[in-house]
C-alpha cells in the first residue's frame, strides 16, 4: 500500500502512446473503481475533517492539506451508493485530485494499486446503462470489471460551473461574425463526458456556431476520414477541432498525432480542452502538434478564444 501511495505523484506526468495509468480503489463492497492517475495529486489517509454548516451531504467536510482547505467528497454517496460509515473514516483514504481548475478530495474506503493500460482497452459504458450512470468508461483487469468514474458529472452536480456566456461576449462574437460576412464552418467537439459535451455545445451555440459532437478520439478520426474520403481537406468541412485528452479507445494526444500525420487533415486547427489543468504537461501539447490548449471550463474564456481563432487563424 505504501508503494502505491508514494508513487502517485511521480506517475502523474505519464503521457504515452495512447496509454494511461489507472489508480484502482474501492468504495463499499467488492466492486473496483478507477481514476486516471494523471488527475491525482496525492493519496493520503483520511485526515481529521471539519464539518461545514449547511453543506450538501455529499461533502463530508473540509481538511487542511499542505496549507490549502480542501472539500472532501464522499465518492460512494456521490454515485448513489450508501455513504461511508463514520466509524470507517479512520481507515479510509482521500484521493486529492485537480479537475477543472479546482482541487478536491474523494473519500474512498481502500486504495488498491496502479495499473498501466492502453486506451484501446478502455471502453464506453455498456449501451442501455442510462444517462444517470456515473461512469465515463469501463475496462477489465484480471477478468474483473473496473468502473471508471465520471468525475466531471459528479462535480457538475455538487458544485456546478457556470455555463452561460456573458452577453458582452456574445455581442463581441456577433460583431466579429458580421465583419467576416459569412457563416463559419461547424466546430468538431470531442469529449467522452456527456456533461462536458453539453457545456461546450451550449457555449459555442451561444456565439452562433454549429457543433458536431463525438464521444472519443476514434469516433472523431473516423468522422474526419469520412469527410475527406473524396480527397477534400478537413478544413473544407470544419472550422476547428476541440478535443478532450482522456477518452476511451483513443485519447486526445493520439487523435492529434493521427490527424496531423494525414495530408488531408493536417491543416485542422486542434485545441486540447481538458480538465487536466495544474498538472497538465504543456510540452506534450507541442510534441503531438496541437495548436492550442485550454483548461476546462470557463464559457466566456472558451467563447472568446474560439472566436479569436476563427477570426484570425482560420479566416
């Protein structure tokens, strides 16, 4: 166990060829869950928690960790299971993570190990699992089903981000569109989280852009190949691509590499838009050839950045 806990920080910089590392953990029961190590800052024994008056039940309290006050979320309760009993807190663990420019801790009962995986072995949740399921993907390890938590969905419910684009930004975007005198081509948005897709679609629709949605890198690459099968360029069909990094079957890094290597797609402007913020490796963005990077999720910032790109780089 100590080896797992000590190695988490060292492993957060992993960026491979369509690979990831999963931190495996348990809540209540025998089911094993996973979270990408790339979003984990550290794992600690559950510290002393201070209650927050009138806080939501999913927040078990706050803890002072390395000079920062961090909310501790009962992950079991957050995904619809029974809460972790108070008497189990002393033997439980907290996974400190950074998502969407925020730091929070997830309370779990046990931390198992770290597994190096290929994104091709990470699959979307089974069809028919429903919209309310808190899974972004599943995989199998040693013939056991591993459920990968959709953290963005959890955070959107207990601490929602603003999704409305400011009127001033909308007006500025309208002025730029009027100056151009022609409609922009659609924007391809690639993200495995239904919450993230909805957020980005609302943002871009608010500034008058048409959006094409795909759930992962493989779907996006297949779509781009279908557009360019007649010998045309991807830029004849799409204004730009906005892609998440972590996705089942094919991650964002691999998608960028494949697109930039194809003569009919290489001119595509690709922005990596990811919840990997503070620990994100900017050097990798340049290595794979991405054109831009933005940490999730600020609707005003995203809208303004996209309009700047379309009115300059893509005009």
